[in-house]
C-alpha cells in the first residue's frame, strides 16, 4: 500500500491536476474522461477541519477510507446540496470523483433514486468494492494505483453516455449555466420533457438544477482564483444583481460568497468537473 511519501514520485506529471504534501489530484485515462473527473489521494489529518464541506456538483463519488488497518468503501449519489463531512480520522482517503452521468455508466442505477444519498459500496456492487480494495492494498506506487484504477473502470463501463448528454453538458458549461432548458432542448431536437427525463435517469437532477450547479461551481472558481469583488463576480456569473447572486449562492452552497472566500480551506468544490 502506498504512503504519503509516494505522492512525490508520480512520473506522469501531465496528468497531475494539483498536488501538495498531503494530497494529489490525477486525471484518468483519456478514454475515461467523459465518466471520471479525477482520482484523489489524500492524507487528511492535516488538511481537513471539523467544518469541512463538499459543495454540490451533480455527480457521484466512490470513496475508500483506510483506517485502523482496514478499508471501507462508500458510494455517494449525485450531490445537489452541500455535505458537511467534517474531520475524517482516516489515515488515507482514495476518491474516484465522477463526472455527471459517470455513476450511471458504472452502476446502471437510475440516478434520481440515489441523489444526495450515500451507501456502503459493498451493498451496491460487492465485486467492484473488492476489486478497488485489492488495487489499493497491492499498489506499491501511485503509478500502479492509477493504472489499475484505469483498467478496472474501463472494464466496468456498463452504460455508455447518452448521445445527447455530452452535447447538452457542453452547451451548459460553455454558457456558464446561463442557458434556458427550452434552448437546450431545441438545440438537440428534443422536447423539454424528454431532456429532463434523460437527465433524471443519467444525472439525477433536472436540467435546470444541473445548470444552477454549473453556475455556482463557476462562481466558486471566480471567488477562489480572482481578486474581483462580489459585485464583479456576480456579473461574470450571469446575475443581474449581487443580492440575487448572494441569495442563490447561499441556497445552493449553504454559505454566503463572502464567507466562502474567507474560509476556502473548509470547502471542497470540484476542480476538474465542468471544465
């Protein structure tokens, strides 16, 4: 099993999204990019506070905790509201962050049935859980861990991405979430009802909710990576006035934009998804 020391020696630097002494975000094999956002390896003792919160990103997550010489797998359904996970005492966390519709591709489960719900992974797919555990236990390098994750997930793709979903995702992302459902439906020659039905099955939300989450993830990036004030960020995120922006941000993220900016280390928002 890898240790924190191994984070310094991953050779494929072009696949590293971000890294620090206690964590690393790594891109999956290019053939998986429509389904998997990134692999996260982290040693949380020094970087997670009691208020640590995962912000909603309309996607599922596979998480494996290593603690007290044992492994535990958790499946998180698509997230549409913030999840205050708090401090995690695990010695190591290995996380497979999925893209919107990625969890459906690997499980075939209708996503609106598991939105904002978590399960023991072994109850959902005991074989996949056991395979993930074996990979983590046997890996003696980050390279081996990532390569084996790639192979396992490629072998376990059950449901291909719906042909119109990728196009719709791209339209929503390109417009920063500021696009009407009617426009999206017309662009792919579907009715709004058909499009929403596909989103509920594959993504776990309707189209309007998905667009709002894209909008807020974009706002989080602006708050994190620019020195612009709230009024400027509100305008860039497509809001007509700052008060509307603050209201919607708090409704979705559970905190005001100002407090988010003041306490960014207490929050995780997806660094690759919607990008």
